[in-house]
C-alpha cells in the first residue's frame, strides 16, 4: 500500500490519522493553519475577559473569571501542542501570531463594554464554540480530536457560568436587565459570524469535509446554534436582536435574518473595533515576559550545573 | 472557543517551518487519575527543566482533580514503533486467535468460566 492508499483507507474507515502517518501535504498545511489559528484564538480570547477580572462585582465572580481565563490559556497550550505534532514549533507559531501573519477568531475584536458582556461571552461565544468543537471532536487528526475532547469538557463550565451570570442579572433590577439585553444585542450577530462564511462562500469546505478535518458545514453548525440558543434567550426574558427570527414549522428550524458579511470580512481583515489593541497587548505581554523566560532558562541551567557538581564531589 | 478563521481572498499560503533554535525542550506528561490506576499520557508541554515541567503540567492538565500523580518525560527520550512497520510488527498476532479466551467453546452446562 502506498502512503496515499493507507491514508485514504484510514479516512474511509473513520479512524484517526496520527502525526507519524503519511499524509497529503495539503492535509498537513490545512491542519497546521486551522489548529494554530484555533490556538491563537484561545490565547487572544483571554483579553476581553481578563479586562473584567479586577472589576467583577464579587470575590466569587473574580475567582470564576480567573479560572475561566486560565482555562483559555490551557486550551491554547493543548492546541499548540497538537499543531506541533505536525512538524512545526511553538516559537514559529507564536511568531506568526505576533507578526499578524496568522489570524485569530474575529469575535475577540469586539470590546467588552459592560459586566453583562462577560455573561454574553460565556453563553453565546463559548456556546458557539462548543457547537463547533463538539463537531470537531470527530475530526480525522488524532491530536486535534483529543484536544477537542478535553476542551469541550471545560467549555461546558464556561457556557453555564455565562448563562447563570445573565440569569442573575435578568432576575435583578430594571437596569441590570437592560445591561443584559444590551450585551445580547451586541454579541448576537458576531456570535453567528463565528461559524464563518456561508457554505456557498467557503471554497475550502468541500476538501476539509472530504478529509474529515471538518465534519459539519458552517451553515449547519450555525443553524444548530440558533435552534439551541433562542429558547434559552426566551427563558432569560431577553429578545434576540433579529426581526426576521421566526420558527419554521416545516423545516423544524428557526429562520433568521441575513448576516452582515461586509462587517465580518472587515473585522477578519483587521479593521474591527479592537484588532489593533488586541495585537498590541499580546506583543507587549510577550515582550514584558521576556525576563521571566530568561530567568527560568537561567535557573534551569544553574540547577543542572549544581547537580553535576554534587555528582562529581 | 472556536475558530476556523476563513481564508481571506488573496491570503498568502504560509510555509510553516520548524525553527527549534530558541525554544525549551518538549516534555510528555503522564497523569495518574487515582491510586490504583496507571499513569496515562495526557499531553505535552515545553519547559526549561523537569521541575518546571511538573509545575506546568499541574496547571495545564490537573486543574479539575484529574490526577494524584504526574510523570514528565523528555519527549526526546521516547522510542516509538515505526508506523511503516505496523504490518510486520503487529499483524502476526491477528492470526493467532487461540490466544483469546473466546476462542474456546465451553458447554453451557459447565457454568461460568
């Protein structure tokens, strides 16, 4: 059997490709790009929420938010590790992010303006992420699939804490309900955009589906998300900011309004409200952390030298 | 979160190479979920030395009571089977069903065995 034949057989049998297996060059490239951008998104995703840690209204909410932001860092690490099994290095990937040659999800280029945004992010943004990532647990590349399994377990906490946060606000004062509605109004459409362009405008979807890197198309995932989320929104007593939203008895799904793709592409290309700030902050954090990395390296070298000394003494 | 960032029309296709000159060595992390179970591979991470690898492994892989013991091993210390030799390595056993208990027919009257 040739490498290609063995690869095809594994994909056909719905088994996983592992890093040391032969794989088509395009498969490797697609995965490096997708996993790396997924990792970058997790890491940049720490910023909109980290922004609220000091201002969270209670010690409990601060602790929860810190745990969540720490999870995002962990998710970034799982994913970078998965990408590294494809023959790239952490330094290279981090550099691609810092120099803007690789992107992260556009959702993080929107600002978190009020406390309810933290709830909306957990419920809507992490909810959209879970929809996507549950599908990705069945992706054909083993390390990516395993990272998704681990991440999905943790995202469930994120989504529930976000919903509970909003529920608390919705059971509060008139002002608190207004805050919650304002946050949902601003995060609803960007959350729908997280699933990416419509299937008709996703030239790479067919190949990704054939390789089983992607298991469900953008539009199908988006529909799943809307169907799941609308009743949850009704329970909160909030409205979805879409006048065209309507249950379609015949399809058994919600119909929803047109997405503003011009806004989407504009943000992807770097012109969203927070693109520049997110990148500047990330680069600053990296530069300011240089002494920590140097110190850790120096400490490790010193410890190693000391052990050698003790051995020879 | 998620994040299949779409290709921007005209986006350059990057050749992502490995440049291993600066980075810390990679460690494989094994976690024992509870006493009585084996350590199981959990993932990998970069760290300058074994102690920091253990510390990082605790933060990355056991934030939700996933373990009571961690091993870290330099990735470079692992010797693995060659995926191209899979057939020669493992296939012979496919032809030896008599190594399995289910190969043997025992009459029901004998009872559970």
